[in-house]
C-alpha cells in the first residue's frame, strides 16, 4: 500500500482501474485529460491530478499506462516531458495496452539504462469489470519486479497470470485476441450464410450452443444479435483491427506462414473501411449486411 502510483489514461477502462487503486488505499496521481469528467471524479474520491508524464514518473514508484496502443505508449515514453526523462532507479512502468512486442523490448532497454523497469500487463474483459475490480491481466516481468507490483494489480484484477519475462504479456495478448477476433469473424459470416440459406437462426444458435463449435465469443455475440443488439462484445472494431495488425507483424517477424491472420485482419479492415470502426466487434455482422445486400438484424 506504500507504493505511489501515477496513472495515465483514465478512459473507459482506466477510470475503473484508478478508482479501485484509490479505494484500496494507494496514493494515486492521474494525468489531466481533455475529458475532465473522469479526472474530476477520481480527484473527488481522493486521487491527485498531475501535469506531465515526466512529473508522474519523477514523483511515483509505479506509472500505469492505459492507452490504445504502441504509438500512444511511445509518445508517453519518448515525448517532450515524457516518462523516460523522469525515470529514476527502480521506477516501474506498467503498460496495460495491447502493444507491439518489439516496441516493448526497446522501451524496456531504454528504461533499464536509467535503472527503471518495464512491465507489460495487457488486460482482458470490459469496462464493466474494470469498475468492479475484476479484470484479467497477463503480465510480462521478472519474478522480482512482479512481486513488487502484484498488490497494485490485485486492486483492479480478479485473475493475474504471470506469463514470463518482459514482452511475454503482449505476445500472449496478441495470441488471445487473434483467437477472439477469429471467432467473431466466423460468427458474423455464419450468421450471414445461415440467413441467406433460409435456416432458423435461433435453432442454429441452440445447436451450436450444445456442441463443439460453441465458444465464449459465440455466446457473447449471437444471443444479443438475434434480438438486434450488436453490443454483446464491447470492444471497438477498430481496436480489433489494430491488434490483429500487431499480431501479423509479430508472426511475420518470426518468419511464420499463416493465412488465418491475414483473413481475420481483412475482415476487420473491411468492416472498418465500411464505417463500422467505432462500433463494437459484433458489427462485423453489419459489414456482412452491406457486403452481401442481406438484412440480418433489426436494430
């Protein structure tokens, strides 16, 4: 509880995470943001508002980043008044975004040169669980650093998986999201094919639910989609596209072949380019509507 924590990125996920840190007794400083509502709410609960990433690094033991991806993380680390400029001995920077492993390794090396530590701890679940303090995280860190940060992670996570050294968390998250987005793509295409073939989609749902083709992603998307609700998987489609782009970069850098990653990325890119990027992943079904001229859901 003695750890002082700086928090950058108090959006949909970050607000709940920071709120739980404050509630568990940590000293929390949040970086000001143009969206004042979450910042002011956290300050009203006991957090302090900071001014720059450098100032947060200088004044705290841990800095947690909850931003979109690699460009935003690198901007916070290397930018003017960035975290690297304020890094000190034994500072721990925890990146909870989904980011590119090669960038994570470079940042870790640059922080290590100043005696600081990089941890990648990408998240699973949704803003609902963030507010409840019930997120999942997969952590890339040395055993020693992991031991020092675990109490902070426990403030907003229900399940904590220490998956290896620095970079292992982001690699694991990209694999996880590849599977999740792949399932979502298949559900959307099957929904469209079933409707075009004239089958009863509710009976299709019952059949899949009772067999080996079932999945958590299918259960998130399909029941609500049958009612015209495409909010069952609350993850922005454009962020899914970004994550699969990172996954493809990782596999290409490893010299691997594989067509499924390309297919999943194409489906997400197509839906994004059709104007659904700011919607949730189940709007892959809306993309199928537009591509095939078939009315699939009544919204």
